[in-house]
C-alpha cells in the first residue's frame, strides 16, 4: 500500500450509535423523526441522481463520508492523517492494521493498544468528530436502518455515478479480497481504548463486521450494479454479526481475509 490514502481502506470507519438485540435487529424501531418530511433516515428531500441504483439515503451517506474524509477534507483532518502516518511508519492502512495485530493476542491487550496509540489520540479524535458529524446528519443514532446501510455497502448494491471520475461507482470496500474492514476495526478499537466516543464506536463495531461478512460472500464489482444477496442470507448474517461483543470481534477480525466459517473461506 502506498502512502496515499486509499479511498475505501480507512475511511469506512463507523460513527453514530445503535444498539442491536441478539436476534439481529429485534426491539429497535426507526427513530420517530423518520415520519417527518425530509427527516434523517428517510432520504426525503434528496435530489434524484440519474443513473443511481440502490437506496438513495445510503448512497448519500457514503458519498458524503467520502467528501468529508477525503475529497474535500479540511486542513485539520489532513494534519491528523499526516500525524497518524508518521506515527505508523508512513503507511496509514497497513501500519494501523499491523499495530493492532502486534498486540491483540497479548495478555496485556487492550491496555497495550491504548499505550501504542496514545501519541495520536488527538488525530483520532479529529477523525472521529468528522465522521460522526456525517453519520448523525443522515441517520438518527438509534435507527436500525443505519445497520442496513452497512449491509448494502457490503453487498455492493449502492451504485453512485457521481463517483465515476475516480473509477469506483459502487459504494463498497475496495480490494479483492478487501482488507479495509480489518483496518476499519483497528481504528474503532483504537478510539474505544482511548475513550474517544467509546459507546458510539463500540455499538457500531458489529456493523463493520456485518458489512465484512456480506462482502465476503457477495464479492461485488466496483463499477457495476451488483445484485443483492438472498434475503435469507442477509437475515442469517444479521443474526450472526449484529449481536457480537467487542471482545468477540477482537477474535473474529484475527481471521483474514474472510470470517472464520464463512462460505467464502
């Protein structure tokens, strides 16, 4: 991986909070604001995009996250990226993943991970703030549709022609197989152990795993409209992944590139 920021490799970290029941999504209803015209979670009021395929709001969420964290990032966020790159030896993605892998099996984990990432706490705080702002603008924090935005992302069913200039119209994780979900989780854990909006990241971590599991099976193309996975398959993935605890996910993400036991493995 070069020193350049991969569009999808690190920028798909979670923000916003949702708590899911063990059955997948039982017990949570969409936020009450969703009934209001133009409210978060509905996509109402968003202008049509010719050629777009898939859920309008989910497309917008991932598009705007790209805008805020990469294409139109503010100077403070750019400085945060540079600080993390310097701390991680110049390679942001692989450096982050290597840092997590180097300590996750230690009996001192997660305290040793907190010590390792403490020098860039301010940079991680900035990244967390930027992403949280985007997520909170589009979905209420306890809205189950946010989980499905991750499921759509993993399946590769969100086709957005506005991204044609960068040659990846599908909002999904780049790479075949993608390692970005592992990088994503390493960032989440760093934020959690450093107390950066800990509950938000803890509650969102299963969504990353859900997206990873879906993409491991779907293996979507990056530039074409992809078919969704069977509904029964997605129900099974929700039941398996959306109830995972942080410590379970610590074990799960040691499997690479696919989840242990996945049909893709």
